């Protein structure tokens, strides 16, 4: 996967790996990430420098056939109009979508409970649908997100 430096258009190789307690510093990310370690926290980092660009915790609900994104955060310098790198949240969401498809095939569903104004962005950019207070991504849109971000 490649994140794109917004100013130059240059692509940088990135990877998603399991996060460790030392990765969960609050100065770059909101939320109390230490509490999420038992859920499984992944980080998206630059391959070259290991700089962490985003964090996400997930929970799998096997009986209901869905994966829930418990928390998702992009590092402070990579949010909004003046962000350094683009595609961070997309890669993390695609990772969660792949986990849902791996576990539940055509019944796969991905949900997130957005706590901010980011909900409108998720609906527009990732084609998520409002289901009560949650946003969901199901087949075929879940496949579209995977295909958009998992093509390297």
C-alpha cells in the first residue's frame, strides 16, 4: 500500500501491523488507546521510518456476522486540509473490510459509530449507510472499498 504526500504527490510505502503499548502515545492521537489493546489495535505506518500515521481497534461479532471499528484515528499532522499524507483512513477501513469478508464472506458487514462530524465524510467517501446511530458498509460497497484501497 502507498500513502500519498499531498504537497508533492509522491508515494510512500506503508504497512498495517499490530500496535504495541509503546505505540499508543496520546500526543498524536485522541482516545485512550491503552484500553483498546485487548481488542487488537493495528497501526498504519510508513515502511521506511516506522512513523505511525493511523491507529484502529476492531471487534469481531461472529454471531451477528460483522466487524466493528471501535476506534479509528489518523495522526494529528494527517487530518484536514493541511494533512501531509492522504489515504490513511481508507487503508485502515479497507483492512477492517477485508477482515469482515474473510470471516463472513457474502454476509460481511462493517460498522462504525462515528462520534464527530466525520460521519458525513464516511458516507460520502466510503459509501457507508446510516443505520440508527451507526454507519455500515455491506456487500457490494464493502468490496468497492477493498478494491479501491487494496490494489497495490
